C-alpha cells in the first residue's frame, strides 16, 4: 500500500511543493491524501490544488480553544488514514491531545540545528550568535516546542557576508532536499519512534539524527 501523507501548512508551502515534486519524480513513493491549512487563501493551498490534492481549511479563530480546533482537524485527518502527518510551515502549537493521537507518525521541519534556536527568527539568532554553522532539523513531534527526537539535520556553513535573507534561502534549499529523503524512510518503513528514541534501519540514531550532507 502506498504510504499516505497528510501535510499541514500555514503559508507559502515551498516544502509542500518539494514533497509534491519528489513524488512526481519518483524519489518519494508516497501519496498526499490531504493538505490542511489553518489560514485561508495561502499560496500553499494553490500549490496543492494545482497538483490535484484535496485541501481543507480550518481557521483556528473559528474554534473556542486549541484542542477543539485540533479535534476538528483530526476528524478530517482520520478520514484519510494518514501514515505520516507532516508539519510543513504549520504555525500553530498543537495540543497534547493531538500530539498523543499522532505520536510516532507526526513530524516537523524546523529552520535551525536543534536544540539551538527553537521558536522564531532562527536565522537572525544564528547570525547574532556568530555561528559558523546553521541549517535545518526534522524531528518527531512531542509536547516540547521544537523539542522532539531529531531524525535528521542538514548543515550549511555561515559566510561572513550572509544576511538573514541569504541564510534563509540556503536553509530552505536544504529543507527541500531533506524532507523528501526523511519521508521516503517513512514510506519504506525504515524510520520509527521507539520508547528509547529514533530508530532508522533497526538501529538507534544519535541525538542529532542522521547528518546531511553526507561525507
Ligand atoms: C520553513 O522554513 C520551515 O522550516 C518552517 O516554516 C517554513 C515553511 O516554509 N517551519 P514553506 O511554507 O514550506 O515555504
């Protein structure tokens, strides 16, 4: 059975597009069953529609609290039985109820080398700290914001003349390579979350996850 993805977005959807392209290029053996946005009218919804993927919008402002919103999304998700729920620029914190329901099949991409810089403004914070390395991380989601077990990181070097814009562009390019790779591991049933941490090919990964680019 083809691995079924559901992708949650809030905006541009360039990671969503990278996943769509990887599927079209046969680098990723999966199907996107549903794209959900918490914001109407965002470009990511157009990208999904252009690829013929069903979309749904759940406006968080229409719900009295976080968990009620999450339960509405979960009803739509469960109707398509996703094997992996992919957070791709989804800018809402999920309730413990939602995290528990999709435990082990809920992944997020974050634009920093976690555990450095959870939260926002990661590129500027890396520049301000004078970091020589920056990048992105993909992790299983738990109740700690951007703090779940790390699956993979893509590292890039920071140049002396980098700005927030140039850095964010290179990190995004890395994101677009990394997400399809990790999702292919899921599609091949090689990647799972155990009580002790992340398991890839029957072996535990180190706390940084698998490092890219591979040397
Ligand atoms: C990415 O940089 C991702 O790391 C962060 O939000 C951004 C989403 O970009 N969580 P896009 O919508 O995929 O273009």
